[in-house]
């Protein structure tokens, strides 16, 4: 266990716990001790109460069993990734709750495709349950990196394992031929527990990039390693050469080697900024003997041969082929020094010269060597609009595929770089071939449609109008399919094949593979798997609406459920769960809901997803509007959606529950304390709630750029307005609250949930508390645990709500 994981004793307290001041009940400091004897006794007492209230009850047990059966179902799509020509998968089920890592060939995977008439044969590589039993550790899978090149390609892997699901993990080198770990004594690579990483550093697997806890002073305030080293096979870890050391106040340091063999080093001064360096082959590094000197420095110390990538700190720069792709979060006018285009700027979508300002949310391309030589002649590949934003991309051997959100619904576009000085070409990624390939796959298949080639559930007009009713004025772009589509390169060094997935709120996922031709058109599509329906979706309608926030901003939300109307055609309110996140530029979108569908929609409930500010649905500006002193906008947006659901007759105040986890837990915590009159229940999971001291609790220091610094009196004045732990009041009635966390969550400290539950109880408010002993920030490590926790959430809501 890294030193960063030890629970402070006691955890530094913020101003509220030192002097509550508002006649709020004191909270014992020992609740901060993650595995303290009194704290765990308190947890066990509350867990026992919750288990007694739910376990053994017919409805809860039926829901739990149904959800566990879905999660363990043998006809789930086995998600795969290719490495060295083979397909790798981690499989969990009732017999392998921790997971079985395995691989197969393309032909064998195809044999299990719909209509193929065969089954896939898997080669087992690592049984995590057997490993955990042998070593006495509850290992949780955190991923693996298979060596793709050289004589050891497909024969060695770096495997990441976490004890109990925490962010802290270890890395071990696995011999895939012999199915055993290669020990350090044999020259094998390993990393002790930390929130770091180990990755291959060369084509032959003879060195690794190590980001690890290397002793005192080597961890950031957020608990992430500050130093990157390159370790060669057979050398002692303490002798590894130093490539980069982050400044003491940075969030940490990271490193990776891209598919073209280039080594990249980066630091995050805060959560939303980064500094990036390219380390050329053979570049001068620093000896291990200078480690303490580097760690003691007040500034970042890169290797002498590292080349800084001079882009805004808020931007993300990624290399692809011989290009540098730059995604902007803020407007950028590159400096006029260096080699610039003497002809000046060109029109949008073309190259631009000196003095050009590129907007936040844009994606730019420039030759990497040209950029390093000083050129700032950029090609604009994407420019945001009021309704669209870029959320990601993937590169194949010859194409760039963009994932764009258009009013919160995904659209894919293929861009192709020119051979010479011609402009890039672009075309929508037409999923018609996928629709045609899956047209005979039964009720879960995709019918061809314009643009996307996919069908959602009933249209939004049907959701609003029923049979004869008037159009709903809150509808957003009615009639278009509400679905999610994704594309990812199979092997971007080799060919132009893409993994493709499609799903909607009511249609299960289809997994296919296809190939882009020279012009970027999709063809040769094979449907490899089609997930079965997991709940009865007959009559379930998905629609998209807008609410109007306090400042007049239009806030979209998705609504999924069976519209109920009385004899006069008026809506009949039903139990409704409103879900939100609203932070860190994370967007929420459409997609199949097997668990929610079975436990909630099938039962007659309605499920709503709010796209509030603070998220990434409309790009960087949408996110920035909810930062720090603007945080109130996130909660006002969410409250506006809650009011709209009541006004439209979807539900009532007492029939509405709000649900969120992590930053979403902070969101619903603010609904609890600021808008308690709007809701009938609160479902709050792995939450931040005490904003006076969140920066001193585990990884909290890394989120200061999102929320603010509670040690600064002016910023604390703002933070205080959205710190649920401090907003509780004596004599005020709060809706019943479910608080869930994990003892092994080393990202958001369980003290947030513990102390909030304690204070609510002291105020005589209804609160149900459960803390899983493992699971990390996901609060569960196995399907059985996930099914139990999910059943608890939906059963609590169903019992509590009274529409």
C-alpha cells in the first residue's frame, strides 16, 4: 500500500468541523479513520440496519436475483481488444466473480456471431479468483498491456491489479506462454502499490516507463506519483533513469509510448491543464542519483533532452501519424515568433497563419516536425457550433474519425488527410452498412434510417402526443433517433478497420467490425455480437426535452418510460428517478439501460438524465459555466429539470428521486440541502459532501481547479454555498436519503458519506446508509455486489416515492 493511502489520523479539519457555528451537531473525528475500530463498528451497525430492512424481502430479493442474472448472463457481449493479432477479453460470471482474462482468434470470435452457428473457444490466461485465493488478496482487474511488437509480441503482458478495487494498484509482468508471473529475480517487471503505472517503453519489451511511489516526497498532494523513470530489464528499480519530475504542487506525472514509437511525458498542474514533452529517441536523461534533487525542486524538471510542446496548458495535444492534433478548451492565438505562413490566415476549415484566433472546442492539426520547428500553420478539423461539440476521436491507418455530440446525441464523421497540399476531406460515417448487416438479427436489430442507419424507440412526438394529444413544446428536435454510436480503431498502425457499436435506450448493443475505404466510406461490415433484450421495452418511449434554468439557459434532458394517461388523456404521474453528474466536462448521453430497465422501467417507473452545465455536452464553455463560483448554475439547471417533470405531469414532488454518484453525489447533496421541497428521495453514492476539507482527503487536492480552494477565505465563501455538509439546518425537513460508499474508495474519502449520515441522523432526519467493504470508487467489485447495490438503490426509491 502506498503511503498516500494511509488514513490521516486525524484528517485535517476545515472551518465547519472546528466551529459548526450554525448550531449543527458535532461529528466525531474518528469517522475519518478509514479502517479505525470505532469507524468500522459504526459502519457495521448501519450496514446491519440496512440489510435487515431489505434482505429477505420478496421484492428486493427478486430484483437482486434478476440483476445478478443479467450481469452474469452467458449471452453478454464479450468485449474484446486486439493485440498482436489476437482478441483479449476479461470475463466475469458466477463461477468467475473476480474475472477470467482470456484470448481467442478472429475466426473463433466470428464463430460466435449471430447466425454463424458456432461458438468461441477461449484460451485462459489468468484466473483472478484462483490468484486471489492463492495469495489471500481480493484482487480486482485494472487492465493489461500486451506487448504488440518484437520477438515477445503476444507473449508478455503488464497486468494491473487492485486490492479491493481501490485506485491504488500494482503491476506484474505475465508470461502468456507459461501462464505465470515473471518475478523480479528472473528479470521480470513489477510495480509496488501506488496510483501510478507501468507501460512498455520499446518494441522488444526490454524496458518500461515507470510512474511509481519512489519514496518520501515522490507523491503529489493528491497522492499521485510525481516522477517518471525508464527501467531496463534486469536493472534495479532504484537505478532507473529519470525522465520527468513534476512540481510539488502538480497533480502528478504521467508517461506513455504511442503506436508510432514516440515517448511522451506530461504533468497536470491541475485537473484541467497539462504540460507535455516529447522525448526523442536517444535523448539525454537524468541519472537516478538526482532523484531527491529533482523532487526537492519547486518547478517541473524534465530530462535535458525532452522537447516541450508549446500549446496552451488547457489544451490537449496528441500525436497521430506525423501530425500533432490539438484540442482547445480556451480560445488560442499562437504567438507570432517562429516560422509562420507569410500569406496570413485562410478561411475557416483551412490552414491559418499568424494572428489567427482559434476558438475553444476546436480541433487543430499541424505537422509535428513543422510544429517543433516553429510553424503555427494550423488546419482546423473541427469547429464547435451552438449545438455541437467534439467529445473524442480515433485514428485508423489513414483516417481520423470524430465523435461529435449534436444536442447530446452522437454523430460520427470521417476526416482524411491529403496526400499533398489539398485540404482534408470529410464525410459523415454512414452506419447504413451496419443496419443492413444486422437487418435479419431479430427484434434487437437496427433498421436503416437517414444519416445514422439506426432506429431508436418510438419517436419523441409519440412520447409527447400519445395518440391524439397536442405536441409538447418542451421537445428538443423531435423525430430523430436517440441513440449512441461509437467507433474505435482495431489497429491504427496496420489498417482502417473499426470497432462499431450502436444502442438506444430500448435497443440492446450491436457490436460490429467494418473497414473504411480510401475515401472514408464504411464497408465490409460484420455483425459480431448482438446483445439480447434484458427487459420488456414494449410501450417504453424515449424522448428529449428542454427545461429553462434560473438564468434563462435551456437545459436538455432525456426521458425514458411508459407514458401513462387517464381517461381524459392527461398524464398520470409515476415514480421517477432523475440522474445527473454536471462536472469535469463529462457528457451524459443515450444508451441501453439493462439494469435500470429491469429494475425500474419494467416496473412502471420513469428514468430521466439531465444534461446540466458543468458537463461536456456543449463543449468547454458549457463546462466552464459550472466551475467554482459558477457552481450554483449546475444545481439550478438540475432543479429546473425537476420542476419541469412535475409541471409536465411526468411525476410529482413526492414521486421524484434524484440520483448521482461522486461529483453527481455532490449534485444531489445540494438538491437535498438547497431544494428539499422539490424531491421525495435522494440517492447519493460515493459522494463529495464536505467542501471545507475535500482537498485534504485523498485525491481531493486534484479537483481544486473544478471547485476552488477552501483554504482561501474568498473561495471558501463560494464553496460554502454548495457544501451540503454545512447547509443542513435544524428544524428543516429533508427527504429520505440513501447514502452509499466504499471503505476501499481511495479517490473520494468515505468520510464524506459517513459524516453526512451522522449529521443527518443527529438532526433526526431519515437516512439509510450502506458502506461496501471493497469496490473502490465504483463501490462494488463483483457482479453479485453490483446487483445487490443496484437493487438497494431501486428498492429504496420504489418504497419511498409516492407520486
